[in-house]
C-alpha cells in the first residue's frame, strides 16, 4: 500500500460518510462496540477529519468537539477541545495516519482558540498518545465495555 495520503476536514458528505465507514470497521467490526453507542448526538456538531489515500480510499478518521459538547466530555472547561473517535483502518496501520490525524485535530483546535485538547484513550493506546505529548489524569473507567483513561495536552 502506498503511504501517500492527505488529512482534511470532512466537509463533503462523501468525506463524512468515509469517516463513519472507518469508525464502523474499527469500532463496531473489530472491537465489538454496539453501533448505537458508536454514533452519538455529538457527531452532528463535531469537526470530523479524514485521512484519504491518493486514490480516494479513506484510511482513518477522528473528530474534535468544541464548546458545550467538549465541556460535557472534559469536565466543563470551555477552552479545551475533545478529541475522539480516532480510528485507522487495519490495512493503514503503521503508516503514521493516526499521528497525522491527531496533529490535524490539534491544529483545528488551535484555529478555534482552544488552549488544550482532552481525550479518552483506550488503555492499550496510552503509549501512542503519550508519544504525542498527552498526559494521563484521573482513574481508569469503562466506555462501551473497554477500559479508558482521560488524557490532556496543552496546545502551547
């Protein structure tokens, strides 16, 4: 597989559909998350990003929540965004797609005047996020039956 891809905000309907397809593949298909938990009310107002190969195949996705939606996820901080639903298709893992999506989400947060980004990481992914500058806080908790930890990164 070619490693050439771009990460962009999913503004077109086809891009948003690609985001949801990657999430369905990874979270519903691979991890067994019930579909009614995977898609939520936050999707409508989120900034969705998609990583797309040169031939148009979607490789990964993630979303940024801002405002009240982010505050509901991060304990009430209005100036902190919430990164979520980061997923990379199995065939694209190891190409740097996940890190590129995180960086793009952080840039989208900066553009919106946010000072930090929070996320809820599956515990097996803690090292990935730590390498990108995120720090764990708070206790472990279950989400869709999967252990998670809260993490935050200031956007200095």
